């Protein structure tokens, strides 16, 4: 054998949920309050947090803070402040923040897979960023909320080209 050629790694890009899919998630969570992952998936959907940031959340009267997950990659610790959006306010009664902080990735993924077997948890982040852009929120603010503040330019940032 002369050489082995491996297939290139392919990144499977996620897609934001549609409005109807968001409604299905909310309906599922409101009808199945006993699933532990529900609080986590609703929080991820309406804050744009990465799953690994859930454990660091602190809840205040009008916003949530979390520590950016990028610290795992050697970046400086960044505390992000995410306001309660109107959509998040509508589902707050369904969210148990302590459960969301302590839930495992598998439990959150399983809650999502009960509704959409072919979706993945990171698509909630795509959805949050897409909805913020659709609402006309300043892209620089969206970059701050989602932890992309180190991007140099709004037009070349991941928020603008990746979501």
C-alpha cells in the first residue's frame, strides 16, 4: 500500500428553525414539563448561548449573564450580558434556571430529538442570531450578545456571514 487518502472533514452547517418549528418546540415544552432538557433548550433558543455556557448563567431582573465558552480554547474569560428578549419573556414560566444550569448535553439533545430528530442543539444559536437580524437589531450588538466581539468587522464577522 503506497498511501492512504482520507476524505476531507466536512462541516455540516446548521439552519435556523422556522417560526413554525419554534412554535412546535414551545408546544412540546409546555405539554411535557417533566422532561429535564426543556429548560435548557428554551434558554438556548432565546439567548443564543452555546451549550457549554449554561453552567455559568446568572439570572438578573432583566438579563442573563454567562461566561463565554471560548475560555476552553485559551481565550480570556468574557462575561456576556444577554437581555430578556420579548420571546424569552413569553416562555420564562416554562424555564427552571437551576435545571438548565445542571442539565447534561445528552439530556438537552434528547429533548430536542423528541421533536426534531434531525436537528442539533447548536441550531438554536443560529435561530437566535437569525431572529435578531430579522428584527433589525444592530449587528454589533448581536456580536456582543453571542460572544463574537473579537471579530474585527461586522461585515466579515461570523454573525454576518455564518448565520
